[in-house]
C-alpha cells in the first residue's frame, strides 16, 4: 500500500524551483519523489526541496536526496532535522528548519 505523498513544483521569480512535498516519503512512494526532484533539477540549477509539510521520511527518501548529485537547499519540518543530520544529507545540502507557521 502506498503512503500518501503529494509533490508540486513552483517556479520562483529568480528562476529557481521549489519542490513542495506534503505527507510521508517512504519506500512506497520514493520513486514519485525522485521523479519530481529530477524534473525540478532539469528546469533549474537552484532547487529548493520544501519538506516543511512532511511528517516522516525513511531511508528511501534519504537515498533520493543523497543520490541527487546536484546542489539542494532543503527546508524541513524541524522534527526531520536530526534525521537529515545523522544521515549526512546536511553535509551534502543546505538544510534549515522551516519556520513554525510553515509546518503547523
């Protein structure tokens, strides 16, 4: 059974792309997340991954972020920050906690 995940992209005025993810990212839907991230990266060198509305991510999601290969800026729900640090994602990408209003 697939876990609920919604991904949308938004082009900013400066040409950058924001990939918004909502829900949970796990092995059941990591492929959808990977495809959306790849598509966002094709259209811009400046990709921000907005994980402020993601409540859970597993190793499949971490693998997608680590395997991306290009520069990423990640804005995450604060409860995900320890996972992003321990997994090493924070060493490969710019990671910051989302302001409270974004994830509540």
